[in-house]
């Protein structure tokens, strides 16, 4: 069974098994609460989509650079990064790196320089739309742009919300899960009213689900009750393999494709792709 799951996840034949959207989908993965699985979700959904025929660009907007680490992309100080694109107007394609072993996947890394970008952006003209302009001028055709946001609601996250059309919110199935979520929704509404009328919360993903606890079940019911059909049916379980993979510079999809974590993220990517195809009529 595990081998069968691994073949399904890795797709060694390279067939385009997940439908491609009619138009490029720009999604930011946001939640100001740390440790909810934002980066893990960004990396694994990106790899799953790319392995199954979609052209994907990941933009690491978190100064910690965890998404870059998870994709095995070099991001030490001095490497051309998203900082150069935001602050110095360097074209995005010049700071993009191909992800090794996954032909359809590229990444714009984050370096430690990004930590000061919040302050530097304050005095810059059109500071909220720097990322949007950088993405719009990207020369290659893409199906998905996934932006990994920092765990805060500063100017970097605002740039992501202005650049994106969709927000994906990972919510962990724990006691404080919904705390602070109201503030994030209010901020998205503010951005929608003043800076980007097209932005909307399109996807909610439940992460770190432990079916042995009643609490996880309660959180799931509460989230599904509030967000209804925005919540994906796929739920990401607590899985050791998901936690181990980044230390090897890999996603769980390539580290242990037969694991429950990999299968769950593949199912989430499948739902995201199918929803995208329905929205735009498929490509």
C-alpha cells in the first residue's frame, strides 16, 4: 500500500495528472500565528502541483528562509533573493532558482537581508505593490505562484496580499487555532477595500490533525461551520516524516512519498487544482 501511495505521489511517468488552471493563480499562504504549517504547506503543495504537470513558482517572503531550506535552495547571505527584487527593483527572474530534481518548480529565496526590508520599505514609493509589479513582469508562463508569508501582519505580508488574488490559511487543530484569525480576516478586508479588490480567502487547510483527540474534532467542526466550503476536505495529520523532511532539504513528497503526510498534501494539492480548473474552466 505504501509503495502504491508513493508511486501516486511521485508520478514517475511525468503525466499531467492535476488539471492546470485557465489563468495563473497567485496565492499567498498567510496566518500571523507562527507554527501552524504555513511553510510546510507552501513547500509540499508546490512540489505536489509541480510533480503533476503544473508550472509553479514559490516566493519565500519569510526572513527565516524556511521555504528555501525545504526546497533545497541556497539562501545564505549574499545570494540574490526576493530582497533585491523588492528593494532594488532587480527583475524577479534574475533572483529565481530552479529546484533540483523537480523540472516544473522554481523558487525565489529569502535571505537574512529581508529582516530589514520592513523598515526599508516604509520610505519607498508604492511600497505596498512592489511584489505585485515584480510578479507581473515575470517573463515565463506559470500556473501557480505561491507566496510564503512571514508570521506577522507587516509590510511584507501586505505586499503578498496586494500581489495575490487568493489567500490560503493553514489552521492547526489545537486550542488557540482560531485566536488571531479574526484580525487576519479584518486585515484582508482592509487590503480588499483599499489596495486589492480581487483578494479573497479561497482556501482553508486544517493541519497538525491528531484524530486521537476530541479537541481536534471540535476545532475541525468549528472551522468547517464558519468557513463552509472554503475548507479543503483533505486534512493534514501530525506526521513525523513531515517534520523530518526539511532537515534533509526536501519536501515530504520526495523524502517519504509513501507516508501519510505526503498522501495528505497530495490530496490537498489535488483539491486546490480541481477547484482552480472549475473556476477558470480548465486549461
